[in-house]
């Protein structure tokens, strides 16, 4: 059972790559962003609580996402393993994940950092917004995006060092084309 994190700024290709590894290897993509958007679409209490926060590009409270992930990784459909896509987003979440795994007598196999040029991200997200069936994400506009990048740099980027110190970080050049990135990750994970 492989337990992985795909780490990188918005537009780095985490979701695209995670989907491929789900299809090819049965690793379940656990995207907190997708789960929260599903809650919003369902009109649940949780969705109503996070809707405005997400629309402006801020992080939702740690206990919300930590609770979602704790529940999800315990489900029986996860057999080959999982890929955390968009979680953890800050050091407090990373520590909560460590505790969660530790209490299950478990540990991460690898954290894959998708490294991309900051200048390329806006263009990538514009492409995603244009290609999304059923309309763009509410937070794929210029204002929310610049907030998301600011939040990434301030809160999520420190996780590169956090996991680097723990010896589980593997960095991939996310500027290559999609197939090359997939191939490089497969090689690093010995898949
Ligand atoms: P994403 O789809 O990963 O880009 O996430 C979209 C939005 O969902 C983020 O801008 C946050 O508002 C929220 N979100 C997703 N994952 C997390 C997380 N781990 N912690 C806090 N907020 C999150």
C-alpha cells in the first residue's frame, strides 16, 4: 500500500498526475479541494461553511480538512494506496497527518514535489478554466488566484523543507510535458 503526497502550487499539475496514477495503479486520489467543492455543490452545512473562504482563495480551517482526510483514509476501498492532492497545506496539517499515520502504525512512502516556474502558473490556470466543462472554478479568477499563490508561498511552500528533513521528498520538474512528468514520477516511485 503506497501513501503519497503530491505537493505543488495551484496549476502545477497535481490533480492531472494524481488522476493518472489512480487510473494506472489504483491509487485513490484524495483531493481535499474536490471533496470541499462536492460539499458546496451538495449544499451541505460543511459546504456552506467553506464556500466564501474558498471563493476568495483562503484556506479553510485545519480541523475541517484534517477531519475529512482522517475519515477518508480509513475507508475500505483504499487498497493499493492513496495520493493526497492538496493536503496538507500548512505545517499544522502536516503534523496532524503525521499523528494520524503514526496512530495507524503507518508512514508516508513519498512526497512528490512538482516544481514549476511561478511565471507559468497563471497561463496554466487560464487554460484549465477554459477547458473545464460546466464552467470555470469560482476561484480560478485573477484575484482569487493571486491570493492562492500568496497562501501557497506563505503556508504550503515550507512543507518542502518539512518533508525534505524527513527524507521522503522527491522533486520532479513539473515544466516538462504531462507524459514526461508521469514517467519521472513512476521512475522515482519504482512503479
Ligand atoms: P484545490 O482544489 O486544492 O486548489 O483547493 C481549492 C481550495 O479549497 C483552496 O484554495 C482552499 O480554499 C480549499 N482547500 C483545499 N484543500 C485545503 C487544505 N488542505 N486546507 C485548507 N484549505 C483547503
